């Protein structure tokens, strides 16, 4: 355990509250640190996943998914150092339907492929002789296509558990969410259902097909999110809206503007009242950030790797929120001293200017990352992330 006594957890939690309160008021005392942690952090680490639960188990049984999430949340809250509430939650637990990053490709008809020791993936379906398959089918059913039928079955299972008063470690379930309320991005979906190499070739050899496919994916995504918002009684628009599209890292700025930006704009105009908006982009995508800021009023970027933080801050200015940090491979395989030095380098790069930087791994914590390395990162954040 990270702390030994309730008093130590309480001191941590009070410090975290003060750090985030100051950050959100625009008067930060130091850079907050967070971590991107998914089910793979637990399921693919044999020291943590002592039950040997596989992703196939996790996807196939709502009770397994729920129990793994609750154990995962408990384990993170008692072992990993960063700026979140530690120990048992005051009110209770949240559970959600978690089909990782493949739910959208299955929504369009891709079959799932489970590999030992890996996250689930999909098999592309738009082969050369079936390129028009989706257009012939029409838009998918938001509540029945792919994993979406299972999505709502699991959601209602979790709701029943909450209503029955299910208790874990003395705390109830207080929040339940389905998947599919957002999007991992239309170009990322296109790469999944057509194949990344194939869609790249299509851009040069069949640009009309690419636009037709992007329009289809965008319309189907909008239809799904709108159907879910209506079902849950949510507003159709919010002031700001966030999404992702990791695969645009494969494109030049000019190609992005021609083949993807119009569809990002349609998504943003549908769900945002004007912003400021946000985006998550793994990989080498910072060349697109200025375009995204200027064209879509995106003022918050969750980054991957590689990132030149000093240059990025100069390019985007002090008013843009940026999250990012130490490469996940260094965190997993490096020494605590190497992690400390890299943390220091990033925090002293100029990225803190404006007070809108959140320190995190870049991007998504790898299984089997030593806790000692995370402690070194957190200690460096506390030392070098302070504002004068």
C-alpha cells in the first residue's frame, strides 16, 4: 500500500484538493499530476491480476467486468501515487461498460480478435471486393449493431446491481455509464474498418471513396450519440465537447485539412455550443494542434508522445490547456533516477507558462510499470512543478 494509516490518506487527499482547487481557479500552486489508467493496466499485469482474468472474460460477462473494475479502482486508490483521492471513496464507486477502443469498429461490423497478452483488436471488413459494404447496409442500429446490444445489456445489469445495493469494500455503486457516448474519431474508425495502409492508399488512389466513407462514419457516429443522449435524457449539445482521433498522426497537415477536418467540424458543430472544446491525440500529432485550435476552438489537448513541450507552449500560447509527460516506455523500463530527470526536463521546458499544464504519462500507463518509477515522477512533480 502507498500509505499505512488513515491519517496519511487524509493528508494526501487534502493536499490533492488544494492543488486542484487552485488549478481550476487559475491560480495554481503547482502542476497537478494524473495518470491514464485503463483495464489493461490491471489485466495484463500478472502481479496485480492474480485471478488470471482475460480480456475475453472481461468482455463476455458483465459481473466479471464489474468486479474487475471495482478491484482495479481499489488497487489504484491504494497503490499508485498521483493527484487523485486515495483510499476508499467517500460516496461510492463508479462502474461503466468498457469495451476499450474497439467498440466503434464493432459498431460498423468488424469482428473482435482476442490475442493472449494484448488488448482486443478488430479485423477490417472493407476488403477490395467489399469496399461498398457499409454503404449498401445503411447506417448501423445504435442499440443493436456490434457490441452495442451488449453495451446496453451490461449497462442495465450494472443499474440493477446499484439498485439492489451491491457493496464493495463497504461502499455502494453510485454511478453507472454505458460506452459509446463519445467517439475515438472518424479517421481512427476508418483505419480500423478498412485498414490503415489501405485507407492511406485510398487517399491517393480513391479520394472520393475516402470522403464517402468519412461522411458515412461521421453520420453514423452522430446518430449513435444523439440516440444515446435522447435515451438517457441528456442535452443534445454542451458548451464544450471533447473527442479523440489518434490516427490523424498518420497524416500531413494538408491531408488532414482535406480529408478529416470537415468531418471533425461537423461533429463539433453538432455537439458543442461553441466551446472551448478538447481532444485526445496519442502519438506524434502536435503538428495538427494549431489547426485544431484555430479551426475548432480546441483549447485543451491531451497528448501522447513524442512532444516538444517547450515548443508546443510557445506555439499554442499560455491560454491552452495541455496534458502530457514522461514516455510510457521510460516509465516502465527506466530507473527512478531516469524518470526523475525526464520529469524535471519536461517541467522546466517552459510548459508551465500560463498555469495550464497537467503532468501525466505519455500516454496510458503500461502494465507492469514499477511503482517506484511513479513515485519518482510524483516527487519530481512536487519539486519542479511548483509555481513561484
